[in-house]
């Protein structure tokens, strides 16, 4: 497969919705062109997420999670409850640093392999901001990744050093969100 101009580093950050959604859209678009993607999720441990279900149906999109499992995954997957604003996924748990560092080891292996055209480190900016993963470790991955692999980093509060080293940076700004009106997450839209 011809790799036209792949190999840049993209960052999606900010307080608005759409960072992960944008990255997942890139994986979807890449698969349409025959490119393979690996989505490595930090802090999100729900096996009911739409991206998990979609990856099970696409041989070109792979997902790995390095996080505390969501205790309500089965109920959410079966539609018994809806994902709300508990923020459990983004709470810091005892083993989150260990899980995040293990995720970074895996991410480096995947990004260096040259086997994947697009590698997404979902919520990696949050892990750096919370001190779970050193910024230097992510900068090192950015340098060591395959030159033909596009790398995407998502999550709020991207560190300045990451922003400075990236090729493309987009900040999502929160203007209005239905969850402010006590709505809960919507299956297929928010998860």
C-alpha cells in the first residue's frame, strides 16, 4: 500500500467534546483507504464503547485498553443503564500509573513496528497531566515511531512540550453541551 505523506504527529486537546471522536474518525477514514490503525486507550476501561464493537468488525482497526475496568460495563453494554457523568474512567485508581506505563511500553512497540499506518494514543494527554506518564516518555515515542506511522494524541491539557513537538494541534472549545442540562451519555454518540 502506498503511504502518501503519512508520519505526522497530531494532537487533539481542549475542554470541548470531540477529541476521541475526531481520532476515531481518522481510523474509520484510514480503514476506507486500506490503512491499518491501532487505538490504545488510557483511563477508559469500558468494553461497551462503540469503538470496541466497531473494531471487532474491522480487520484494519485494533483497540487495546490500559486502564481500570468499568464496573458497570455489562449493564451499559446491555442497555440497562446509560453512561453518565460519574467520571469513573477519569478518576485515578491505585494501579493506573502501572497500567499507563505498561500501555506506553505497548504503544512504543506498536508505533515502532511499522505495521500500523495510524496509531492513536487516546487520553494520553490526561495521563501526562495527572503524572501517570512522563512527558519525556511520550516525546521519546514520537521520535522513535516508524517514519511512515501517523501518530495521534488525544485528551485535555496537552503539555506545551507535546504541542510544540507536534505537526498539527487542534483545541476543542466547549461552547455548549447537553450534559450541562443533566443529560447522560448517548449510546452510539458519546460512547
